[in-house]
């Protein structure tokens, strides 16, 4: 089974939590039906990206200030050749924050889907995964990556982001023990 087929299967099993996520899920599945190379940002202006809602043991959420947009976002970005969105989420987290984050026990968990405009007229089919990291580890983005990286309480992180980031953080909070999600 190809990585695209695996993603389509995971998307079909995914239960969206909001009407906006449901619309993004439908759009993503429709695009994946006809895009010849959906993971290649150079093949088509519409393509899959992978990102992560990274949490630590205390339930805090890791965000980075995007170098071009200047806003707080979850780590994520374009896929490298041969890479799926779950692997891209891990790699992009390391590049943009300096942290080694991993999928929780049980493997990659598709958390949220969002379709949004990217730079240069691109449309990003953003597939978001839950990752966990050590909140005490040093935050050290790679050169040329994020100008600022920080841990936030979930409520504060939701306020800093847009609607879709708030939805993804809320979905991540549901996956954590209640005592940690505040």
C-alpha cells in the first residue's frame, strides 16, 4: 500500500469534530482522488502538508512564530521526497523548534485536517498529528527557521492561533488526561 493510500484510509477513518474540519476533510479527500502527486509541492499548487500539535507531559502546547508570517503556529510544512505527512510533522518539528518529538504510543494519530491558502497561491491540505516531547528540553530551532519558540497552556495557545489551530489544540486536549488539558 502506498503512503497516499495509507493517508486516504486514515482520512476516511477520521471523525472531524467541527463543520469546518468536516469541510476540509471532504476537500482533502476530493483533491487526493485526482492529484497525480499530492505530496509534491512543485507538481501542483494544491498539495499535502504535515504539521504537529506538540504537547509535553504537563499538557502544554508548543508553538513557533512563523518566520515569514510573524504569527504563532504549530510546527509543520511541506513534505520531502518519499516522505508522508506523519514523518514530515516529526521532521518539521525538529527543524522549527529543535525538539525531538515523537508520535504517542500506538503510532501516528491523525488529529485534525485543515485546508488553507499557502504562499504563492498554493493551497495546503494540512494533515495534523499529535506529537509528544520533553517540555524541559532546550528549544533550538535550526538556522533560518523560527525566530521564536515557546510552550503555552492550551487555553493561551488557542487564543494565539486562528480558528483551525484552536480546533486542533482542542482535539489534542481531548487525547490527554483531563488533569493535563487545562
